[in-house]
């Protein structure tokens, strides 16, 4: 099944995207290599030593300059389409890929895993919402609805590989810029795959559940989103211990949804979307335009949808 979703007309988005368009992976690598060689020759000719110069991380800006309104909007600047993936694939249970229809550039990839007994449809709302902001998003089904976090982590990994290498949209997915998300046991699986794959650019466990409480080995920038009234994966025994176990040198954040239940991520939620977009943009796209929404920390307490927020701020 192939379905298109049109975003509101925003001519400036096209101009911004065109000005930051990127070639497919190998060409980008060749371009960066040529650039380094040219820079080194220029430095040598000018008598300036290039040894020890810090590398500047490449930025992949997608879309116009962000505002509070743009990251809270239900639809971003990119038109999107979606495509079903059969359950006959190997390593996970299929699902749905949401992606920008502008194929003139590549995008970061995000795999989203559902919670215990749930299907990919429970996370479909965030698939299209993130895709319209400039990501290729794969909401997956698991092999069994009863799979535990360790299995879900492996399945997220298989889906990441499929999305980047074998999917019908692999030509617009930048395999070097991948992220994992998941709800409940899918959030626990997100921690599992983040520990196994330090090359991931971002992780966002949503009201995560896992019997393992120690994640000091995770090297992936991680935002954990918990729910204040979660009676299944209470923040006191899951989200907060997970966050506190992450290394203090890591870019990390803990956001607690005010008055929310365990199932808050299963329905359209502006707070989840707003900060997920900001986190993914900052760390998957290395787009520092979004750092303003993460640092200084968002307000909490009365009048806010956030009851608690902890972070290291982007280093």
C-alpha cells in the first residue's frame, strides 16, 4: 500500500532543503575526503600545520528554521508517503515506513518499536509526524506480540538494517544517521539496541520497561520520556533509574509527562512529538538550530505538560 500525505504549502522549506541537500552516502564520503585533502594541501602550502586540528561534525539541516509553532504542529514542512512492509521479512514482523516524498536529499532513519502485545499501529501517529519533519520512520511489528525487551532490541536492529540497506526507500536513507525509539517493552528494547550499537545517533525510550536497570554502557545520546502516573512501568522503578544509570558524560535527558499514563505514547501527543523532533534533529541531523528547545531545559510544574525534566544539556 502506498499513501501520500500532503503537508501545508511552505515554499521556504523547499529553498532551505535545496540549500542543504546531500548526495547519497558514497558520494558524500568522497566529497568529504576530497575536502580534507584540499584543506590539508592548502594548509601545507601556507606553512600552517594541520596535525591535531579538531574535526568539525557535518550538519544535515532539513527544512526551514524551526520555531515553537513548527515543532508543535501536527504536520511539518515535508509532504510524506507511506509503504507497508510484509511480515515475511527476516528478523522482525514487518510494519510501515513513513518518508518524505522529496527524494533530492537523504534523511536520517528512525525505527519505532511497539509495546507488549501491541502492534505497529499503536505508534503510527508518530511515524507520519516525524516523517513530515524530515526523517524516514519505520514503525515495526514484532515477531510475537509477547517478545521481551532483549528480543525487541534485536528486532529494532534488524529493522534498522532493512531500512538502510534493503527497503524500497533505502536510496533516501542515510545509513550513518540512524536512531531507535520504542514504547514500553519497545522502549526497553531501545535501550538494548543502543547499548549494542554505539554508532546510533539517538535513542528515545518512551515509558520504557525493562528488568535491567543499569545502562552505563550506552554511548548513544538518549532522551527517556516517562509518565507521571504510569502504573505499569512506574518512573520510580524504570525511567528514572534508567536515566540515572546512563553515564554523566553522555548527552541525555529525562522528560516526565505531567499526569500521564503508561499509554500516553499510543496517541497523538504534542509534547512527545515536540521533544522527540528536537532530540532527533539535534543528534541525528546534528542540526544545532534545535538546541534552543533542549537547552536551557523546558519549564516544569504548574501550567506545563512536563512534571519533571533532567538533562546534561547538549555538550
